[in-house]
C-alpha cells in the first residue's frame, strides 16, 4: 500500500486513541467545558479536544519533514503552534476579540512572509487580455524575508483570516465543523492529485488532515462526547486556507467547499453592522444559519446533513469545473444561502 493510504489511516487511528484517552484524562485534570456559558443543561464534557488535532498533525508533520524543513514549513509550524496555544488559552479564559484578531493577523503575516502566498487570481470572465490578475506588481524588501509582494500579502492575510474565523463562527453545532473539514480536506487532496495541480505530497497532507478531522467528528457528532473548541475549529480553518494556497491559490474551489460558513459569516457581519454592533463581538442571539434552523425546529443532525451536503455537492463538482463555471456555481451557492437565510429568519412579533 502507498503512503497516501497507509499514513492517513495510521494518523486517524492515533487521533482516535488520543480521544479515547482524553475521555478518561481530561476530566481528571479539570479540562472540561462550561455549558452554563451557553445556557446548556448537560454534564460537562472534555474540552478543548481540538488540541488533540493540533498535536497529532504537528507531530506527524515533523516526523515526515524533520530532515527537509523549508522556511515555509517552519513558518507553518510556528503559526500552528501560536494558534494552538492562543486558542487553548482562549477556550479556557476567553480572550478579547481584539487580541484574538491581532494574533490571527500576526500568524497570517508570518505564513505569508515565510512563503505561503497567493501570487495570482484567475480572471474567470475572459473579457480582459490577461487570464490572471497579478498580485506581485508592488514589492517591498524585508531584511529577514527578502522581497515581499504587497498585494499578495493583503490577499493572503484576508483569505486566512476568513477561513480561520468563518469555521470558528460556524462551530455552533457539535460535529458540523469537523465533518465540513473532512469534505474540504478530501477535496483538496483529490485536487492535488489531478493533472492541474499534480502535488502528491500536498495530497498526503490533505488526506492526513481529513483523517484527523474524521476522528474528531466521531467523538463530537451529536450527542457529543467531547467539545472541539476554538482550538479545533480555528486549526482546521487555518489548514484549509493554507492548503488552498499550497495548491496554487485554488480559492474558488475552497470557497465552494466552505461556501456555507463563509457566506453565512458575511451575512452575520452585515446584520451586525446594520444594527450598529461590532462584527467582531459574538452574541448568543442565534444569528448564524445553524442557530436559526434549530429555532425553526430542525434537529442538529438535520442541520449537519444540510451543510455537509451543500459542501460535498459544490466541492465535488468544483474538481471538474472551469474557472468561469466556478463563478456560476459560486453565484448559485450564494442564492441558495440567501434563500436559506430568508427561510430561517425569525418571525417578527
């Protein structure tokens, strides 16, 4: 059997065993969640088990690349470590939104400076002379990192901030983020094996992450036995955004997979701005699609099935679509989200 099949299966098994141990160990050392924060009437669960996903991938990546670490790999590992530590602290002590955002920007800048960059955006319309919009036309020199393309940095940082936070904001139902992450990582993995990308090493990383996300899903699917926390949802968001860049900036493909949380986050931000509230500060009023569907009487499993089906449908078809067809698919996804937002809107009394 090839490493593409054996290594992800082995990592999946390791992550499952880690979760089984956490069920016994976390309660003994006081790593339990706080259901009273969200008016939940259930027993406390091991939390945040997202650290298991971070540690499993961190160790696996180091083992696979210990003697061949590039600056890009080093930047990624430092970024993952910073995100994991800060999210663990946030899960336990609740950092302020401004501190979290500042840390996310610094992590995204670190990844960009060490080589994780989007250099071009495909022009899907065919109406212009160039088929790409270049993001490396304005260069600045940094003593430690060399020449840095400014517009590439802006686009890369914004993209990573979107994927990190959109998945975290969508983590309102246990199992939803982990299953959507499985679909996203599998899509990137198969895309990496296609003739358009042809990066088997990247496919291996994507399949390893899919195995880790699947292990998490088995334990946090309703009724959950653990709570993933920001440590898990933000880690998966960071890695989905990063692997998209590694695959040649396939942002359109990733958008189709992650369209539900990304568009839902956009709608929530707009609603908060229109009501005069900060888009960074969350609330417990049920603004997100999954909360609104639950209020309509949907079960958590039905909501997960809906969001996963949309991600699977659009992500799977994105593997075979041209750039222009992806734009049409993205527009269709946006319309679907508009309809779901209209359907799930609370009835005004």
